[in-house]
C-alpha cells in the first residue's frame, strides 16, 4: 500500500515537472521581449463557465464584445422574483389597508433595493467592450458618448487604451475547482507595449475565444500566443 502511494505521488510530481518544463520552453522560444516579460498567469481567477460575450463586427470599424442577452435577463429574473412574489401576495390575500398594507409596502421597498444592488454588482462584473478602429481606442462602451472628454481626464488613462499600445494577444487557461463543479476557463488578454495586460473576455468556450482572437489579431496586425495546450493553471 505504501509503495502504491509513493509511486502515485511520484507520477504526479513528474507530470507537474513536465508541465512546467513545457511551459518554460515555450516562454523561452518567444522572440518578442515585451511578450516574454509579460505574465502568463490568469488575470481573472475562477471566472465564468458560461459564454458571456459575443463578438459583433460593425462595418469592419467597430469590434464589439457584447455581453450576451441572457445574462441580464436571467439575472433580473432571479433578483426581481421577490417583487413579483410580493405583488402576487398583495392581490391574492385581499388585504385590508389598516392591517397588512405596511408590511407588504416594506417588503416591496426591500425587494427593490435588493434588486438594484444586485444589478449594480452584475453591471460591475459584466461589461461590453469595443475595439474602435475609427478612433483607434479600446474602451468600455459606457465611455462611447464622451470618449474625447474622458481622454483628457487622467483617471481614465488606464481605462481607454490606444490600439497602438497593443503588442500581442494571449490565450491562457485555468482549471477551476468549485464546491460542486469543476471546469476549464479561458482568457483572451491584450499584452501592451509595457508588458502589462488587459483582459478582454473570459469564459469556457475555447473554440469561440480562438476565433475571436484570430479575427482581432488580423485587424490589429499582432500575434496570438496560445498556451492552452501547453499549460493549465489550477485554481481552487
């Protein structure tokens, strides 16, 4: 029994070392110093196992990574359930104004506040981003209307990125282990000329991410560094 456990642990250690060696060899083979000096560790730990964005190309000028429609629909459906339930109770109980009205009124107020906070959390996590090839910037679509105004504001310098600063794209993967689920998540990131990175999308559909990366790289005239078949980071 002890010998079996020892052999099993040695096999695991061997595979870990082989994986690390393949990764190191790949990094060493990169001939772009900016890319080589960048990180290949996931930017967004433990992200979604749902395809969160669609790439929409508009007139070859705007490459929009848009949040899929079912995200807000499902989210709102879940968090507005207390409001809907409250309305149903109001009409089914035939309550008297002096008896139950205030209890139900407060329940409605709490439901609205809770749903509003939940929507803010969702909105901060799931955003639509655009590669604007007319103005040559990458940014959150909420900045579209006041793009040039924000460009003059120092606090937005890391949020609105010149496409000229993009050195390459990278696709990396991580194995996510949750309490009741295990899945592989993939990231598409930009590597900038200062070797820093910016995440574009992160979800489970590798084929779609590779397709998006190819379309984007062809437009930007940059390389894609895909290490998903060489190295998978584990996240617990």
